[in-house]
């Protein structure tokens, strides 16, 4: 009597496979694992005879699974699984399987790829400087703030606080009876969108001699009163010089694409934050959500759990009394909560996708760390929360009060984690573990030349004749340290001092 793969066999295969792909980034790892789990349970479990591994990849089985999972990363996940089976000697080297690849055409038609988004903001060519400035500002608001044409047309100068990196969420209302009353009132611009908005204001809009308060002005008229309005500034992407690099761009395409990549890069965890920015009934949001559920959510986890219609009515309350300093890395100081932690980074072709690159940071990611000659590994990458703290202190060193200026006129400062934020020391990326320093003082703190006394909060130096020995750091109201971080580094400091 034939013996078939059972649940124990499937579990053993998954365990072996997970060990094989452990080097992948966390997002990719989880996506591949879910796909292979779905594949084994829907195609193999109790259906294929034991040890007949090659039949896993028969044309019929691949086609059946393709109908169940239409994600663009299915082929890559199955190839990884095949490589694992070959490495274990379960399938002969050189074995291949046929895989229909229509799904990539679908995403290329329905959404912008990450390559296209990068091209829009970095490499697209324009006929004039003003065309470039206006176009990129429009794209930034659509892509990263999910603005529709009506929001872009209605935007006023006082709706944008560029120095603070904030833009008013024009979807939100103050009417408690309105379906948009729960939406966040202000949105935090990410680095890409803030640069586009700032360039437009500084180099074009604020140079115009007009009393009009519309944010977008062209030829002395608001964009809404111009012949082609917003579309005329998206038309450059259709010119011959650009059209081979990016499909026809329109506002809805910009923000639906970003919504999709936000969902995929967080494995759906961004859902609650998205619904604090945009109405659940929005058609582009529904489009992105449905595509995510069809192509990325695990079959085991998605069935009967997440349905777009379940989110038509939601209650989200925000306290107006929150501290400017919050434990959550995604949240910004002040009454404004951060919404967009997406930073536009380089597209990666690893595994047929580049979705991992949308995550702003991973506290345990090897790419965040660089070994240094000093005693404590420094976190090289500038995290979102670090940038916020430096803005609050206006790039002024909390120890020596210096503001160092670079050759381009901007000021330089660095955020220092009191308990180092890396694999070895396992500190946290939180305001309670951060201070803003000039590069010189930062290097000295990293070398444990300085440390903060947990009891007095005074700075101590290895050499007591130092002018900064026993001084207090300059602190903004509300910025407080967590004692556990101070105590951790203080112990290291005392050990080092004892050995001098």
C-alpha cells in the first residue's frame, strides 16, 4: 500500500528549509516560509507518495498551486526550496521545473515597480527646472502622503510646515460625526518627500511675487485653474526620454503603488496605520489591499481573517497629552504621530522582489552595523528616530553646545545611543536611550571616555581634569532617560576606569 507524505514529514521539510534560508532578510524569509508551507500542505500533504520529491514540481502541481498563490515571489520561493532538496540529495542536480510567469506582467501593469518609483524621484528628465520642481513635489504628495488630485489642488501654503516636516492631512475633518474624523490631522514627511517639497518652495514657489496662498502656482494661477492642471506636470514621464523607464504616471497609480509596498514590506502590519491616514472605502486602497491579500498573505493566515469590508468603520483615538518622546520608533514627537516610515531606497533584485528595502530599519540587521576600532560598535545608519531627535535639538551638541557647520552650509550632528544599539549590546532605538552630539563628543562617548551617572545625570570623564567632567547635559523639557540604559553603560565605564 502506498505511503504518502504526512504532517510530520511536512514539518521536517519546513524545518530543514528554514535552516537553509536563514540568511535571507527577515521580510523575505517570512514570505518564502509562508509560500512553501502553503505549497506543501495544499499540493504534497497526503497526496504525493513519500520520497517522490521530483513529483512536487510536476507541471500539473505547479499549475494548481499557481492558481492558489499568484504572488510574484512564488517562483523564487519554490526555486529556493528546490535548491534545498537538491543540496540534501533528495533530487538530482540539474533538475528544473517549468513555471508560468504572468503575475509579473500584472504587477507591472497595475502598479509602479520600485525601480519606476526610484526613477521618478531620481533620474527622470524634464524640459525646464520649474517643471521638474513642480512635478516632483506633486509626485511626493501623491506617493508618500496618498494625496488625490483634489487634495493637491486644495493644498494651501499654511498646510505645509516644511521645517518641521509636516503636511496637513486634508482627508481629516474635525466633525466627530464624519467618517474621516478619526484620521490623523498631520502627516510626517519622509526624507524623499521633504526634499521634494523643500526644493519646490525654496527654488520656485516662495520666489513668486503673489499674494495667493495656493501651494501650487503656475503662470500666476493655481494649478486647478490651469488648462491641464496636475496632469500637465505628470506628462513629462510619457516623453520619449522617460517612457521606456516608467509607465504612464497618474496620481492614483502613485499612491496605490506605495500602499501596496507598505503592506508587503510589513507583512500587512501597516494596515492599522494606513487606516489612520486614508478612508477605508478609498478605491485605490481597496485595490492595493485586495492585491496584497491575493498575492502575499499566507493561505493559512488569510482565510476568513482579513476582509476589506471589515474596516469600513473603525475607532482610533489619539491622546492630545502625549509626550514629545514616545517609545515606539514609528511615532514622532509632538502631537503629530508619524505615518510614513517608508524611505525610498535602492531596488534590490534579490528573490525577484525589492520589498525589503522599504523597511526604514531593522534593529538586528547586519547591514545596520559596521565594526569599528573603538570599544563599542557604532550604528552607522541614521535611523528615523535619531533624525527626529537631532531636529529637536537643532543639531546642537548636548554636551559642548557646539553646532558644527559643513561646507554646504548645513549643520552636522549625530545621535548617540547610550546603550549601544547593536547585536552585541542590544540597546533600543528610543528617545530614552539617545542624545544629540557633535561628531567629536560622539566619538568620545563611543570610546567610553564619557559616561552619564545614573544617579546624578552628570557627565563623568575618565580624566577628571577634562572641562566636561561633572557637567550636565543640555536637555529639552520632556526628554528623559531610562535608567536601565544609563546603568548598562555606566558599568562598562567604571570597569574601564578601574583598568586605567
